[in-house]
C-alpha cells in the first residue's frame, strides 16, 4: 500500500517583513490558503496536522473550512525551528544565518526534527494520505532527509507560501520525493516567500 505525505507551508504572514516572529495571515496569505485547499480538496486524507504557531494554525483553519471531513490536529513537532547548526562541511555563505541562534535552540530543533522524521517518514498501517501544514525549515528538513543529504543541506531548500511538497513513504525502500514546492494552484501574484536570503 502506498503512503503519501503532503507538506504545505503556511500562508503569507502579516508584517513578516518587519521581523515579527509570528502573527495572523495577510490578506494575500488568506487567498493562498484558500487556493491550496481547493488544490487538495479531492484527496482522501486519513489525518491532518498543523503547527500551533498562528500563521500555520490560521492556514489550517481556512483549509479545514473548505475540506469537509478533514480534521486538523496541532502538533508541536511541526513548529518552526532550527533543525541543525553550523558544521565543518557547511559552506561559509550560510554562516551568517546563525548569528543570533543559540546552542539550546539548535539542540531543541534537532531533537524535534528527529522525532518528526520518526513520526511521519516511517510507514504506518492504515494510513494512505497525511497532510502537514508547517514551516519552511520543517519541509526543508524532510526534503533533506529523503535525499540523505548532510545536515546543513536544509539551508537553501526553500518553499513558497502554500507551496505543495509530496513525499511517498515506502515500507521496504527509502522515501521518494514526488514533487517539491509545486505552485500550480497559485497565480503569479500569490507566489510569495521565496526570498533568496531566507534562511528558514
């Protein structure tokens, strides 16, 4: 039996460009969440989860209103985080991203993502379609995990707001990335969140 993991980054956050760490969706973010709900409305999800942070929770709430029968549950494993810290093999260009990040934040993020991988990248009987509404860093870590890339390689793997990534989880073989950051459901004016300077 095939098992599919659908990962959606939250919609655009209001005032995120001013350094606000969390908050409600912008009007454009609401439109993005509505669009991804339309894209996924025909998928028979067995379970759906979301990060408790406001921007992800609001995205999930908007999606839930438009996807009857899908019940979303919060999970702290989907919180925004720093999945890993600097390593010797990491390109120097990424070093500046860690200027204000503490060792405790890195340790907490690494532990969180280890648990998240165990939770969602291991096949589970009876589950065929699972939806996660989360953050750029979390999706980037899952993509890095699928490819078995070095820990630092989640950096630079960016997702647009309400972009869609799909992973196939297999019981006897490694997981497969089917699509990454698919934006087919978003018109050009709604394609936000892909700044080249965005570390997470």
